């Protein structure tokens, strides 16, 4: 641990010698951020190249183009000897990040859409299976579910189990009752922050297929065409041949989505660390941070992988270069404590000393470091431009969102196949907070859902999925 950074941190919290300590702390923080991202970029870049060697034949052209852009930024900035055009580099990496963020939002929306059709097809599948599989005692199975849900006293586990089960049970709830539960769930956000409601509404809208991302059709035309085809199918009258063809199409789409989302997830981790390195590059080396990273091995590994990407010849990383990764072991753990102090100190200066920071003319440095902190957070797709201010919600704001959601769902329900509607309702019920107060209410809901389901195929599919869920605990 660096005693100096702890001393400066304590003095800042006590308001001592701030005009000297704040700029000095900024330099320490920049060094820690730079060291952390250097190590993480190196390890992630190596792992991503291994992934590229194994899977790149199935990558989309757009993903490969974005990767080329990232490699060019690394080559021209992270690996460059001498000064860089920092402002240009920031614009470039920020632009690439926004493209990846857009694609990931599009892919996430498609995942939710095709998950819904997966739900529907799973319930059709049993039309073409042995009828002996449909022998289900509703009362016995309802009791099995209840025992499974309440075999613990941990409320968070109980609630998670309830939501898992509700999301798979046949939906035999009137639309009126469904909208009552949905509207009631919004009351939980009274007194909360706008960001929390924004997240909740986003989850509900994506689950219901009514969250549209810009250019979804243009950027993923094949996925859009499959979505449109699935929307127009007659699921009630679907025969076995139609089912098999639809299942094959859906399976292909799901495999593509798995690969494409992994590409952009892993690529975003690399982008974030490149971005953080460029941001912090101006402020490093002023203070002795006591954390020593093996700059030579890091540069060798990054240079080798960057060159291999550029050659596009699927060549393995040389053994001697791969061996250098061993010199990075333990550094992340060594820096973790200092990084924690740095992050806490940054928040302290941002929220309690902003005016002084302005008067010292180092606010641009503070904003740069806050941005780098976001880039190094666990939320790799975080919005970098979110405002710090997050207003408290009132009833008008809350129920305006509820009204709009109900209006959009009502329109969607009127245009959709009944099985699609039930799938949407099931997904939303599995996303909402638990609306039961007692064991009896849970039991009554489960029994009612099973007893009122007159479609033996749908019921059998629901039972099988729920049994699989229960077997995992």
C-alpha cells in the first residue's frame, strides 16, 4: 500500500491543504487507472485474439470492420513511441464505442424478441410428442412447486424462485388483471430516482418486444426478416413440418446472436481500457505510485497481437510471447486496494469539492478521471454521458410511464397471435416484482394457472421447464 496516497486521502476528507492535495491526488489516480487498464487490456487483447482464431469464420463483416478500427487505434496511440494526438484519439475511440454500444442494444433487443418466439415454440412442440407425457396431476404438481419455492427462509431467494416459476406457468389471467398488477408495480418507485425507473421500464419494454433501437432493420436485415416472418405465423394451426422449419430457423438465429453478442461484449472490454489509457495518458508519471508494471512485456504482447490481427493469417501467438503473460500475474490484486481508495477519493472530490476544483482550474482533469472510472467499472456498456443529477420521482412522472407502457402493450396485444400475447404477459410477470403477500396467494395462483390451462401441450411444456428450473437448485 502506498502510504502517501492514504495520507493525502485522509487530509482531503478533513479539508486540509486542499489546493495542493487535490491536484496531487488526481495524478496518483491517473497513474493507478493507467496501470490497471494497461494490465487488463493486455490480458483481454490476448484472450480476444484466441477467440478470434477459434471463431472468426462465423463473424459478421461489421464486427470484423469494427475490430480493424480498434486495432488501428491501439497501433497509432497505445503502441506509438512519442506524443499522440490525444483529442483525435479520444474522438476515434469514443465513436467506435458508440457504434458497439448501438449494436449491442440492437442485439439485446433481438435476443428478447427471439426468446419470446422460443417460448411459444416450446409450447407447440408437445403437439408432436407422445401423449403419455401429458399425464399431469395439477394438485400434486402445484404442491411440488410450493415446496420448492418455500424450502428456504431467505426472502430474496423465495422471490427469485416465484418469478422463475411465474415466467413459465401458463398465463390464464385477464388483461385487465394483468394491467392492474403492472400498474401496481410502478408504485414501488415512489421516492426513487429517475434512473431506477428508466431501467425498470427498459426491462419491461425489451421483454415485451416494444423497445426499438435505431437502425435495427438496416443493420441486421436478416434478423429483421426472420422477426417479421415469425410475427406473421399462425401458431395455433401450425403443423409439424412448419414447426420443424420454424425451429430450425430460430436455432440458427440464436446461434448467430450468441456469437455476435460475445464478440461485442469482449470487444467492448478492450475498447473501454484503450479509452481509459488514452484519457489518462496526459496525467501519468508525475507522482511515484509504488505500483510497478512490466512495461516491456506488456508492450511486446500488445505489439505482437496487434501485428497478428493486421496480418489476418490465423497464426498462433508465439510461445515466448505467450509466456510473458506470467509477468502480469498478481498485479491486478496488488493494485486493487489503491484503486479502491482512488475511486472513493474521486467521488469525494466530485461531490464535496467541485467548486474548489473549479477554482484550481483542474475541473477538466476531474471530469476526465470520472470518465475513466466509468470505463473501468463492471458496467462495461455504461452510458458515459449520463448526468450526475438524478431527480427524485413523483407520481406524475411514474404514472406517465405506466400509462404509456399500457397504451403500447394494448396496441401490441390487439395485433398479435394469442400465444404471443400470453408469452409477453408471462415474460413481464416474470420480470415484475413479486405481487403475492402470502403462501396461500402463491398456491392459489399456481393452482389456477394449471387448472385453467385447457391446452395439454402448453401445460406439458410449462411443467417440463419448471421441473428443469426446480432441479437446478
